[in-house]
C-alpha cells in the first residue's frame, strides 16, 4: 500500500519516533521501511452541474501517485474524450475531445441540457492503455437554510453550522455535502424521505467573524455515495475526496485495454491494473455563509 494515502498513521508514527529520540537521546539513525505500491493513475472527473447555466465545463484532472512525502504528479495523456452514449453528436459542442488546459488538466464546455438527460462515456487514453467510465446525471435539492449555531463537540472551540434542506418524496436520494476546506459529509434519505431535514456540521478549522465558507449539496447515486463514504472514513478528513483518494479505493474506471467481449467489462488480463478516481455528473446547489 502506498503511504501517500495513510497520512494519519504516518503522523502518529513520526510523533512516536520523535518522543523516543528525545527521551533516549539516541544518536543512531532509525530507518523505517514503508510499504510501497506501483504508481497508479488518479482521474478526478466529478462534473458539478448548475442547471441554470446553458453550458457546463467538464474538467478532468489526471495525476499519478508518488512517494509519501510528495504530492501526486500531473500526467499528460494521449487523449480524453467525452461521448454522448444516448445521442451521439448531440449538444452542439463539436469535437468531444477535451484539450489540455494546464499540467494534467483537460477541460471543455458541453451543453448543460444534454449533460442532464443523457448517458456519457469518458475515455482516457494514456501510455497505450484505455480507461473507461460511464455515468448519468444525478439531481439534488437546494439548501433551504444555513445558520450558525452555538453548540460544540469536544474541544469547545468548534464552529457549528446548521444545514436545512427538503428531500423529494417518492425518490430514493443520496447526498454529498461539501463544507469547504476539504470537508465532506454524505447522507441518504432513508429516515427523512420527503421531509424537511436539519443537521449540524462542526468545523475544526479556526474560523473568525467575517470568514466566508462555501457550502454545496451534490446529488449522487448509491455507488458514488458508497465510494465517497469509504474515502471519508479512511481519510478521516485529511484529504478532500474530490482531489486525491486517501486509500486505494476503486472507483468506476475500468482498464479496457484487453477487453475482448463487448458484453463483459471486467475480463481484462490484469485485474490489478486499474486507475483511482471517479467519473460522475451531478447537480450542485451552493451557498456562501459568513461566520458571525
């Protein structure tokens, strides 16, 4: 396991070793063998859709895992293509290839209406490998209210933010909440379907009066919900799950290079040759809140 994704455990290890050196005044060099794993590609391909806009930018960030002490490395790919599976060529966007707009970043605007109603396939070609993922748009509901509370959890200096939204009746919904600063939370409507629901989120970050936080509610299907839930659980908040996966959690990309059966998408010769990350097209509502 590459310990790029084990920040919490490594922090505790460094702290323990530091205390040992101070207490014993040992001058010997202590070598720690870190488990390693071959580098993996990371595809950050979550498309946030504002339904009020006529076009939406589809931006894909491609990086590669590196050693523990380094940030993921931007990667240039051969080609990234976004194909409309239901209506090929629809949307008036011309060539569906995403051009490179920065190191490891590819972006192009597509018609919002089509993104919201059709199924899409994202194909990424890199180093003679072909990676594929498909998705369909998932709607969500707006945030009804954001309100600062005066509650706390453990330290007494957390900042409470109360969030209120109203779930849609007769539809099974899953939600991802983006609380800024790489803070995420997931929820499903099993116990509040069709009802107004309020909950509190507590910021550990030091927030001062006048600071602004941007809060978003994102729609997601059950698969994406489970993926983000596992990332949040494993990362314990040290990584934003839309930026760098905290552990080797498989998303919805498959390596299709060696697929020989159109009806089967998992019969590759090397099942361990996969990329990290997720492709999703989701509706987003967001609000900015000023800390009092």
